[in-house]
C-alpha cells in the first residue's frame, strides 16, 4: 500500500477558501453539511462520519456510514476516532494549566527543562520557548529528519526519546525563529517537556487535567476503547497509529460527544477547573497574516465578521475537524474514518460561502491511459508537481507537500478528493501530455513537463 505521509495535518489551503459573508438559515447550513457527508460516503470518498453541531444553545448529532467498511458496523455518536493534530490543542491546554499552577512562564526556555546533555538549536542567541512551540514559531521543521519507521503504516510507534534528543542536537531551524512554520516535532517536544515538569506521563496528564474534570470518558491515547473505529484509505482498512515521544503532536483518540464537551467548555470560560487555562490558551500570540493568528495550539481565522478557533487532524486512515466561535457561540466537530478532508465542511458551518469540495465519481481508465499522466511538471524553478502511478492508483505530490491520491475525471483531467483541486493535461503533436494546469481553490498554475 502506498505510504501517504507522516503529517498530522494542518491544511493551509483552507485559509484561502473564504468568500464574502453569506446570510444562510441555520438549518440550511447544517443540511448542506449533512448532504455533503452523505454524498461523499455514497460516492466512496469516505466510510463513516460523525458530525456534532452546537448552535443556538442546542447540541445535535448526525451520523452516516460505517465504523468498519468490511464488517458494516453502523457508526454512532459514541464511535471513537483518531483525531491527529487536534491533540495539539490538548497539549497546549496542558501547557497553559502548568503555567497557571506550576509557575512556569510561556517565555521560559524549553532547554532548561531537558537533561544538561541535550541541546536544542537557537537563533541569534535566542532560545526556543514554550510559546514558540505552541504557536509553531520555533523554526523547527515539520518532521524530525531522523524518523525512519520500521513500519510506515505506524510511523511514530518506534520514535522515542533517544531519537528525539539525537535530532535536537543537529536540528536546523527553518525561516529562523518567530515565523509560522507548522511543526509536529515541535509540539511533540512540548508534550515531552510537560511530562518532565509534571512527573506524569502524557496520558496521566491528559486524564487528570482535562478528561476527568470534563467527563470525557472515551478520550485517551490508548487503543483500549470498545468504540474504536477502523481507519481507511480508499475504503480499505489500515492500521491504527501509536505514539511514543511524539504523543503530544497527535496521539489522542476521542469521539464527537467528548470533543463537543471540550469545545463547549472552551465556549464557557466562566467556571470549571480548566477555565483559566482555556482562557489563556485562546489569547492570540502571533499574527501569521491578515486573516490568521495563532493562540496556544488554536488557529484563529478571521471570516465573515467572525473569528473561528479551529484545528484539524489526520492520521493514516482518519481526518477530523474541531472549531468554535466565541462571537456566535457555536461549535462543530467532524470525525471521519478515511483520508477525505472535512475541513471545508467544518469551515462552511461558520461561513456558508466557503467553497465545498465537490463529490465526483472517478472515470475508469485502462492502465496505459493512466500511465500517460505520469511525469514531473515544473510550475516554477523550485516548484514541481510529480504524478506517479502505483497499483493502478495515481498520486500527485507538489514540492514540499504531502503525496495525495488523484483520480481521472476525464481522459485529460484529474481531480483530488482531499483538497479542492483539479489538473487539466494537454496533448502535444506526438499525442503525449507535455503541459498541465493545476487549479487549486481557483488559483491556476500552469506547468511544463520536464
């Protein structure tokens, strides 16, 4: 099976799909999301999805599909999913809790809480702080450069503290420090340092600080829940992901009911054991651009005269989205046990003018026709798009981005299910594809075959 990527997801392309505010009735928006969920599952984009809505003071759930494609187990609000990088908001909340209770400061150097033998990179004499790690401004890369999993289907299970410390000694900061550079290893390091300060494991911290007080009984980093669903790639079951030292970056499994408790607690900051920490974790600390800020773990996107706090997540066979708005007092959780992104549906809940990825049925082509797409196409001097074919499945990979499956829409056009993208190919006089136009959220990028 094709190994997709080790990323736990934040899809920056979602930032550019906001349009002008639209006045749409509440029920209409929810029905649009439900219709899209049904369409994607009916067209084999996904296997099973749970959506939790909180709006106008009312909490409702919608489920469709299966917990396991082979066994046809019906999916329920209690069904548990891997939530990937949404775990980062929990890790940042644990940080805020320690700031409130233990007297550490967001401006403290992380290095002083590591063994004396462990050195981490600095920039112009400035050391990486807790705030840097939680806002993705440390300059650390997205992934540790020394992660070489024995089993690519479960890439984090054998990456431990020894490997992390080796990486830190030689790590190179990207874009210096102080610029947004999404980093899984940065938040993995953050989770590890929090366990050293507290003297508890990441699972113990998670349960004691967040899950037990909020009665999130099905939320854990362990694979022990009887409600645990199966992840899928192209509707085929795949292995669950397990974590060691990188737990803080994406190890949590949860269900829609628990995550809605979490988001409603984020909306109600008047009481509760974590209210002070949640309030601190929502404070904007870094401005990325005119529409995006970073709080502790949360991305804050400005749209439709509102500010949306959100995070997405993805593991080998899952995608997830969680978001809330203090201004409109509403929240949404979408959990999906396949690699079909749900970011567009999550954002649509807050702004109905968001472009929704259309559901399309792939055109079945013979292998020779599929092979004709294969090649490397140059968009810019340092930006290329590579099309590959493996086991009768086409894949696309742009420089610096994750590899994604693509599907024939016509004999000269491919489409992507994970983002709103199509690729039009053009024949030369020899009957070969020699150029293409990539359309990514309406941004058209021509490229020539190398």
